[in-house]
């Protein structure tokens, strides 16, 4: 089934102001799907919306919403209540940088948890109900290689990304029989503005994937969920999953030492 027929006529992109969110928006719009862009940066949303309208014959809506706010679901629902949403991308959840749990403020920890777990859960529930009722749709939750094991100075981040993968697996088991494709997209280093801003993205010596390539891979393989791993990361993904837990933690911590020691 064509992308527009299965995942249209509207897509919601949560975390749409830059990077992977923009790549998904472009490729979905190119397929003829209308787009609702959600992010908290109004200026960036204006830029993305303008680009989409100029390049593609689709409708574009903007919703300036903080995905960690208490009324987030209600505001997203209000922005989309009159259209048929067949696709959800939850792309929010960048890490601010390496830090010991005991050195983080409570607000910082809760922001990471709310953005990466509560936000995606509640939006997946909201739009998933509608997709199941109509018998088709797609949900992509952006995960991370950080989910493979806990890591020194990235304990909260690795934990919430593990949640993303496990949640997507359960959601897939519940929704796939009703015609809804669900997947956790387990990305590695990806060339995005968020990576460039983060200490975690510096001096790794590991090539960064292009967001357009990652989005293209995800859309082409969404029906093969519940976990999508780009081909270049498959070997490492399988190796980490097969290791004893202590070895996996030690391997992850050692591999990321050049970044987490900054």
C-alpha cells in the first residue's frame, strides 16, 4: 500500500523544528500527506512550515506546544481534532549532556522523563485509538542506541530510551493486528542541530548518519516493526543485546568515554 494511502491524509510530527523531524515532514509531504508540525520554537516552526508549503502541494499546520507541559495532549488534540491523522512521529527527546544523576537537578531529571516517556505514551494513546478504529496508520517513536545498556553519566537518558523501545514493542503487539504499524526507530549518531549542540556529540570519531537517509529507511520499513535498526547499526545492536548485562554496561560506558568524560 502506498505511503499516503496507509498513513495519510494527515501526519503529526512532534519535535518538528529541525533535524529528523524536518526530514520526515519533507518525505511525508512529498508523498502527498498533510502535516501538523509541533514544537515549542515558533520561529523555527514558521521556517519549516514555509519550506513545506513552498515545495509541496499539501496543507501545513503549526502548533507551538511544549511537549512536557501538563496540558500537552489537550492542546495537540485541539490542533488536530478536525482532521484524520494517520501517522505520528514522536521525535522529541534530545539529551542535554553527560552528567551524574546525583549532580542533576530534579527539574532536569523530570524534564528528561516527561519528554521521553510521558509525552510519547500519551500521544501514542490519543492517536492510536483513532488509527485502530479506522484500521490503518503508523506510529514511529524515535529511540537511541543508548537504550542498549545503562551508561556512566547518561543513566537517565539510557533508561528513558530503553522505555521507548519496550513501549513500542508492546504497542506493536496491541495495534498491529488492527492494521496499525508501530516501531521504535533506534538511531545512532545522526547529523542534526541537536547533536551539534550537545557535548555528547563531540569528538566521537564515529560517522554521523544523514537524517534524510534515516527517515527514508523508517518509512520504507515501518511495517517491519516493532524495532527498526538502520543496517549500519545492526551488528552492534545484536551484539549488545546478546551480552551479559554487566558486560553491556561496561562496553557502553567505555565506548562513550570520549564524550562522557568532557
